[in-house]
C-alpha cells in the first residue's frame, strides 16, 4: 500500500510540474505578444504622424495658410 501511495504522490507532483511549466510558457508567450503589439502600435502611430507632418509641410510651402493658421490657434 505504501508503494502505491508513493507512486501516486510522484505522479501528482509530475503532473503539477507539467502544468506549472505550461502556465509559465503561456504567461511568457502572452507577454511577448503584448510587447509585439505595443511595438506595432507605436510604429503605426509614428508613421501616421510622419505622414501628417509631411502633408502639413507641403500645405505650408504651397501657401495654403488656412491650415497653418488654424493649427497655431488650436481650432
């Protein structure tokens, strides 16, 4: 009877260790995914801001003052 209890204990400990490793791997994977999404979002925001800055510069150079003036006033 004692050997069976010992084997059951070892089996349960192995299963718990495997579940712990799977949980840790899942947490790491989710953290990596969140970091990747954040980097993508920042890249996309930077690209849109750069494009808007180029368009604003083109408007100011072309002499379309209405956009430049409203941007400084805050309208």
